[in-house]
């Protein structure tokens, strides 16, 4: 997360709201310090990565697509950016082969953000399942009922209760996509 609106550039000030995000910022700093000590480095910031053997994002969207009702902040019209794993690997490879990439930061994303509800529709179409009913919920209400929603997800979509964490709800609440 950061203080700028989407699309988020590589030069955006980083203000991570979670321990996971803070760890990523610390890892970038370690890479920069290695560069300062003479090792040629480049920081690559992948967006939400999906692909074969994906155990998180693809599975999450697939599971949400099977639910009868999906409560989404703002009706799921916020834009997010997914990147296919092979594309992220290509960005990493190209950066490793170019002197101009030394000590630089690059976002690795599709460059084509999609809405959450649009993604659910695509999954429904591809799986020939009925589109779940999307229940638009204001962020503050979702935060209030998040304990109940965690219970709902634990029954109907085991493993997805983290979506109802404070960080998960924040992430669902706005556009988060990146410039390339």
C-alpha cells in the first residue's frame, strides 16, 4: 500500500499497512544495501501473481466464484492487477540482462487492471457456473460484521477467512494497480 492513488508508480512512497508489506519493504532495503556494497541488483515488485500451482490468488477467486453470495466492498467494482507467473519471470530475466536496470525498481504486473466483480464473472463463464450474487457492502459495515463473515467463509470457503482481516478489507476497499 502507499499514499498515492492507482496506478501506483515505482517511485510511490511505500506505507505498508501490514507486517507482510513491511517485510517486503525491508527486503527491498536489504537489496539496495547490497547494491551499495557493489553487487548489481534490481528490485522487482510483482502484483498479485497467478499461474500453475498457484495456491493463493487463483484458488481464492475460484473459491469465491463457487459461493452463493459474495459480499464485496463497493460491489467489487474496485480495480486490481494480476500478473501471470511466466510474465513476472520474463520481467526478472530481462532486468537481469540489462545494465540500465541496475539499482532500479520495476513493477511487474499485467498493466490491465480488472474489477473483482469482472474477474468473478470471467471465472463463472470459464467454469460454466452461475455467477454468485454480489452483495455490495460499505467498508465500515464489513468491518463491523467481519467476525460473522469469517464464520461464513470458514463454512463455505475454508481457508479464505483472512479476506475478512483488517488488511484484507482495506485491500478490497479501493483500486490497487500499478504502472509499468
